[in-house]
C-alpha cells in the first residue's frame, strides 16, 4: 500500500483570504495601498538618481502590491 502526502504552505495573504475575516481584509488593503504609494514614490526617486536596480525593485514591488490588492478586493466582494 502506498500513500502520497502533499504538504503546502499558504502565504499570509492566502490565510487572510481563506479565513474570510472582512475586517482583516479591509485593514490589509489599506496597508498595502499605503505601501503602493510608497513604492511608487521610491521608484520615481530611484529612477531620478539613475539607480536603475533599485528602481526596478520598487517597480516589481508595485506590481506585486497591485496584484495583492486586487486579490483582496475580490475576496472582500465574495
């Protein structure tokens, strides 16, 4: 007899969505929106001083935050 066990680890974002705690989701959206503003500002600053590597990092951070915010807003609707 054989058995296969597959263990997966959820991210904090996935846990909040899974728990369906509307207040926690709304709070997380607010914090991520603030972080998005900061990442946007940081990316512009780094680009202005020709620090392309840091500008790219902040741009990637902006994209990830945008994706997370959209996931959270969708979870809030459901």
